[in-house]
């Protein structure tokens, strides 16, 4: 009985509404509201409230004969109408949630972009791994047009096997932000790193490789630059956030100079290349030695050399470095 009452409540009918509804269904010829109120032991106010609720929920309709009492709707019809209404409401709510989910980054970026700059804009020190991570996330979320990164070891976030976590910049490209990354050649020595960079390139991230990067760096919209510490896990280390125009005017040109001299790796070439050869070419273009490439690919060094010779022939290259350069220019460094 209680379960049945719960079902009626889910349809919008409480005890008063259900009692009045049953009377209207069983004895539809009551002459006025006073008689119904008396038979149910209700005041007129309670009866009027119950009738109003029944009409809102679709269980009664106005009398066509112009009487003071509404007419009860068949319960099967009324309940099915309620179910259809609830289903439509749920579909609308689900659609709204899907739109909100797809707009999270855009909405966050818009509100952060309109937010007033923090007090004391200039040079800010951020300490602690979590605080630095949160600040990086906030800066990337706030990006409107462009993000530039210098990426070099040691990496703050590494999996248990020592492999650095992938750069989380794919979402930026999907919402229209240009992302350029210069990776230190030493970073390619981590297993799977070259392949991961190739996957980012396929998503639209512009990636280049250079030796001996002077620092790590994240610049957002050419206005804010974050210099991460060498070791975020060390509590004594701190990140520096620069919004001072003089400092930013020095760091942005620094990135541009490194970018112009770096070697591109990317996707979109017309020549077919296997994933394994693409990874090998990326390492070759970065200047890794045969032994280092063999370790990364888990191959014998003689096998690596044979594959390099075959690729040099296919690219009409006289040296291994030239093969890397030509592969990069042809867009064949895809993984």
C-alpha cells in the first residue's frame, strides 16, 4: 500500500488529491464542492487546493457543461500522459547536459578570460606540486588563441616506469587554440615518447625538436609565462609566473628564436610510412645515436642500422641527419 502511495506521489498526487480523484471517478454526479468536502471531511480550502493540483497534473479537466466541478480524466490516459511528459522532460534535461558537457572548456575559458588580472601582477612565485599543477591547468584553460611550450627533462610527472606523462594539450587544439611545443632532444630517449609526440602532431599540435633547451616554459596568449621548477616534487622548488611586460617581452622572443631553429616533426605527409619507421625517423631527426635508438625500439643495433639504410635510400639521403631533415620536410615523421 505504501509503495502504491509512493507511485502516486511520483505522479504529483498526495493523499488529498488521490481521495478527491477517487470520489470524482466513483460518483461523478456530485452537485457541488460543499458535498464533496463534507464527504471527505475536508475544508473547502483543502478541497480547492487538491482540485487545482489534479488539474495541473492532468487528472481532471473543466466540465463542458459549465458546472462548478471538474470532470475526472480516465486514469490510464492521465497516467500515460504524465509518463510522456516526464520522458520529454528527461530528454530535454539530457540534451542540456550534453551541451554543457561539450562546452565546459569554452565556458571556463570565457569566464577566466573576463576575470580581472590578479593583484600585484608582475612576478609571482608558486610553491608545491599541487599548487603548481593547479596553476598550469588554470592557465591552459584560460588560453584563448595560443600556447607555447618548451618541454625538457627532468619531468615532474612520470609513470612508475619513468615514462613522462603525455602533454595534455590535445583539448586546446580541439577548441581552436594554436599549440606549439619544442621538445628537448633528450626527452626522446624515454620509451614511447616519440610515438606519443607523433600522436599529438596528428591531433594538430605543432611540435619541433631542439637540443639543450635552456629552460622549461609555458606561455599563454603571449601575456602570461610560467617557468616550472626542475623538480616539482622538491618542496623547496618553486614555479615563477610572469605577467610583467618587460619579462614577457624577453621570454616570448626566446621561444620564437628556439622555435625557428628547431626541427619540425609532424603529420600530414602524402608518403606512406609505418608507425615503427616514423618513430625511428623522429629519433633520427632528433640526432639520437644508433645505440640509443636500438634501446628505445628494443631492437638489435644492427637491425636499426639496416632500417636506417633502407630509409635513407627511400628518401634519397646521403647522410642519416639529411634523412631526418628530408623526412621532416615531407611530413613523414608521423609517430
